[in-house]
C-alpha cells in the first residue's frame, strides 16, 4: 500500500519550483532561449497535428484541433510546471489512440508523429526539473501504456511504441544524470564557500585570542607594578594617615584580584600552547633581529628607525608589540609572495602616533613563491585587528612599480577603544 501511495504521489506532486529553465543565466538571450524553442515547436506541431489527425486518421476537425492544442500547448506550461503538462498530455494520448484506432491501418499507431515529438520534447522538461522518483513513475506509466496497447491491439501495433518507450527512458535518465551532476557541483561550491567563511572566521578568532594573550602580558605587568607599589606605599612613605593606608591596601587587593582573573583567562587561552608561545613579548627593540631572520630567507630588509622614535621613553608596550607584529607579518608576506625582493621598514613618530611603513620591491625574475605551513592566508586580518584595537589606521595595497606596501598609524597618547577604531580604520 505504501509503495502505491509513493508511486501516485510521484505522479501528482510536482517540485515546488516555478522558475523556467535557464532563468538564472546572466545573458538575456540565454534566458529567452527556452521560450523561443517552445514557441517554434508549438508553431510547427499545432497546425501539423491538426492536419495529420484529420487527413490521415479521419478524426473530426474539432476533436483534432483540441488534441493538437493540448499536446502542443502543454509545452508552454512545461516551462514552469512540466509534471502538470504531462498530466494533461497523457490523457490526450490515450484519447488520441482510441479515436484513431482502426481509422488508418497504414499510419503509425498509437503514436502519430506529432504526438510522438510533443511527448519526447515534454520528457526533456521533466528530466531537468522533476525528482528521480517522478521520472521513474512517468516512464513506468509510458511503458505500461505501450505494453497494454501491444497486448490488446496487436494487429495495429507498430514500432513507434518501442521508440517512444526507449527514447523517453534515455531522455529521462540522461537528464536526471546531468541535473544530478549540476546539483552536486552547486552543493560543492556552496560547501566550499561555507568552508572558506569558516576558515576566515576561525583565523579571526585565533588572531584575536593571540592578541588577548599578548595584551595580558602587557596589562599584567602594569597591574603587578600597581599591586607592589600599593603594598609597599605604607613602608616607603612616612606619616601616611590610616585612611590612606587602608586605601592603598584596597588598591593592592583589587590589583591582585584582577591578576588572578587574568591568569585564569590566560590559562584558557594558552591551554594548547607550547612553551615557546609564553616567551616575553617583543617590541621595537627586537626589529633588527627580525630583519636578520628574514634575511636568512632571501629577503634583504632595511630598517629606518627615526630619531624621534628613539627619543620616546618608552613606547607603550601594546603599541610596540603591535608594531613588531605588523612588521613581522608584512615581511612574512614578502618571503611568501616576493622571494628575493628588497624590503624597506621605516618606523617614525609624529603627532602623538607611531607610523610603521613596510614596502617591498617586486620579486626579481620568476622566482617561485615560498609556501609555508604556518601561513593561514589571512595575515591582513591580524594586522587590522591590532590596528583596530589601538584605534589606528591601516593602509595596504600594491605600489606603482609592482611591489606592495603596508602602512599603519598607531596612536600613542590617547586610549584605544574598538568603538573609536571602527570609523577610522582604512582597510583598503
């Protein structure tokens, strides 16, 4: 019983999609092509069907016109509802077979040529739109109908039924296979897009976690200093009143509590880290060593540390760390994408901000790019996150001579917030 319900539902429940074939094409003439083909088929089959049924099969003119109109006109409906069109054509084929039976023994029966062409053309629309079980049910009805006509009217039966059965099966199977392949490719493309989005999101979260770890080291240092100074204040400063001593004690207690919470957070962030990740965080003073490391990879880098930067005493640790990481990522990109090129790193200070500029020449000759396992393909994401955190600006892009430039401005004097960073950030 369940099998019959499934079979019948396949014949009466079309796919809920009313878009015509090629509706998603970009070119207008491609979208119009199915309508032009259907119009041409209708213009050819409608008058031809009427003439064939009346002249060669002796069918009444009104009935012949009705049958030809249903069979040819159903092709227009097939553009958006092919199963509904088949539901109209199938009874018309049966009626046509009944009224033409015995009228012309020398003509094709039960499939006049016009009916055969309309039916096979309708199979094309079914194959590219309906589900596999619907296609199987349609072919089964076609096969059973042709088999019954052969069994009951063997004297009038000819090879057209075999042709229709075979060709309809081939068309439905081929269309179903091609459509399945197309759907698989679309699903694969969609999955790749989702995977790329997830990779970008994961990279962003990893970079944010890395920045949080590094900021912990910066903030924890200052909180430790606050705690020590608050604890030692009563011993270093003579004559402090009792309320001041209590106030210093409360400050020390709050600082130690904050350090405890930060250590808990750090334990979560560094759960999977190696010991190397827990080393002291670098700053501007470590740039010469960074450039020496890059030189070993074949990229000659020149450092220009302006005098006004040397006079800063000291550069805020968060700013120095971010400047170091930006230079590190920019030079890593040079190693990967422009091996053998010369890079220039300039760090300057002006108007209360630290400017970091990394520019490289194009790779000489046809040197192949260096692939590194540590590359995530989202290095600029980390740069933008650091700059955003400090309420600075970032400008990246190719230069006129084919090289690449990364320029960042990191404020020194004013506090950074993510809200302030959003409108000022330039991610070009």
